[in-house]
C-alpha cells in the first residue's frame, strides 16, 4: 500500500468510530506540507479529538500488522508499514516547566492542538475522508512565500521547546526557505535554552541538517543564530585562526562539505568533510618565510573525533571510520606526486583498507582553490591515482587467488604443520608479490621462503 491508500484505509476505519462518538480524526502536518510542495513523504500524522490509541489498535488489526507501539503519557501510538511510519496522537494542549522541554499534556480541540505546533507550515490539517484543508495560521501562504514562521509568539515557542530552534534551521536548510525576522530574533534571544535539550535530540537535528542537498546553509544559519558554538563548538573554533594571511578555515570547510554533498549522500563522509580540519586551530603556527602551518592537524583531528562522535551519538564503527578518514585525508594528495612507487600506494591501501574510496572523495572535495586550472589539475591527478589503485587491487586479487605455491608446498618448504601459521605465510607471500619483492613463480617463491625462513614477517 502507498501512503494515499493507507490514509484512505484509516479514513474507512475512523469515520464509523467518529459517528459512534469516538471523536473526529485528522491528517495533519508534514504529509500535507510535502504534498503541497510535491515532495515525497513517508510519515503520516493522525490527530484524533478523542481516543487515538483505540484508533491505532483498530487500524493495526484491520491491516493485519503488529499492534502499535503506544506512549500512554502523551496519548500517542506508532505503526510502521515497510517504509511508512504512521503516528496517532490524541489532540492535546501542552504546558512546560522552565527547566524541561517535556510538557504536561491535557486533552484539547484540533484548533488548540494546531496552535501548540512549531511552524505554520506544519499546522495544516484535513479531516479524514474530506478534501478541504484547515489552515488556521496561513501555512499555505508561507509555503508559497518560502517562509519559516511560528503560529504563535516565537519567543514562547522556543522558550517552551528549544529544540524547535534547530528544527527551524533544519527546515530552512532542507526546503531552502527563509526564517521570518521575528522568528529569527527569538531564536537568537533564546539560544541558551538549547542547554536543556538532550544531546541525543540535538544530534538528531544536526545529522538531519547535514543530509540536506546544500548542508552548508544549515551550518551558516547556526552561526548566524549564535547556536554553532553551543551545538558544534569544534566547528565554531575554526574561526579562531583569523588572519588575512591564512585562508578562512570555516569558509573552506563549508565548501568542502558542499563538494562532498554533491558527490555522495553518505552521512559519514559528510561528517568527515565537516570535521576534517578540526585539528587546525590547535596546531596553527605562523613561521616567518613559510606562513601558516598546521603540522599534524590531521592526526590531532582524528583524536578529537572521538569526543565528537560521542557528542553526536554516532556508532563506534562510524566514529572509527570518520577518524581514520580524517587521519589520512592528506595522503591521497601526497600519493599524486611524481614518481610515487607502487609499493607506497600498496602500503597506503593496507593501512586504510576499504576506506580508500572515501578518502579519495574527501581529497577531491578538499580541492578548493579559486584558480580553476589548479583545481582541474589536482582532481585529474587524484583520478589518475584512483585508476592506479584499481589496477593494483585487480592484480592483488589475481595474486591472492593464483599464488604459485599452495598451502601444502608452503608447509613442506618451511617444515611446519597445518594451522593458522600457513595462512599468515601465504598472506605475506601475496603481499610480497603485489609489492613486486618477488615474482609469482614456484621457483622464486620457494627461494624467497628459504631465504627468509623463520625471519619471514608472519
């Protein structure tokens, strides 16, 4: 079932319940917004002026899918159908304490429920089974004008739930909208309130901002609203090296980020692009005659990424991957120099493993000179390096499967018994062949083994 069919099915189930006094049900928010914008949306939000949990259970039963996940405190329930998420919520009012964004909720009408929402573009509603859209706060006009605006006093909106400040940035970035002046002013005035939001929710919004087609816009907005130093302090620190003789590290980073976004949707690679130079502020040093230097910034940046990964709630494997890419991000440029040996390239591949493709993408993104000829030459050299790596990998795979000596012959030559040692020796021989330290022939390999003997690096 597609989203339209699901909505029609929910209407078939909800309307008889409404007639029996169960409360009217409405399609609200993002699905209607994205339909007007002609964007794909797999999230369906249903608000019920009554018992939303009961409707959710009836829908799950009718569709013959597992029961909904319910959140009794907020009167909400969630159903997943393949790529579609359906959330049911009882219409509610909210009140907030000063030190928490977790609201106290109470039953409400649809109008009161819409009033508590974040932005006018998300305040649209349509009663299930009907065509007319309820637009109490000018959401459709704001969609046409490409404006982000709150349905009520923006200062109260952001004071009550500070996460909405990051949501404003996310929607403006994703939809390429402008944030209305009063809304913008309220974000700046309430920015310190972001401190009561959990790191998990902040991380979610930052990662969604990075998923945008032009993610630099979101980072620029965070800077404009003075949120950057609070939510991404290591990126804000890139502005600390402020000298006319040193290129603008912050501006450079945003160009690299957008370059990567044009090439890949991969979130980890976008994170690597965003954080690739975070070691520079602490390693910056001006040397007379040489200018600004940042010796070892890539290795320091890789270490710093551990705390960044924790802050952004990244998995250990993703944090490790990004750290490795940052640590080696200059290597592809070094390997494009003249007369670089195949052995050096193979050593690079052995150290970085499968991350070599991401490293080349970051290296390509990192070419940001204003001199177009220099950019084209640098990228041409990187493309040539990519082709050399592919050829080396092709020959390495061939050597791995066609080594002139098999395991039995290795055991006989070295006088060893079956076990892991045989595999390690074979692996070392494969590397030796690829690095052209020995020819892949029985005679040469046998001679090599006898010469190395127990001294073979296994």
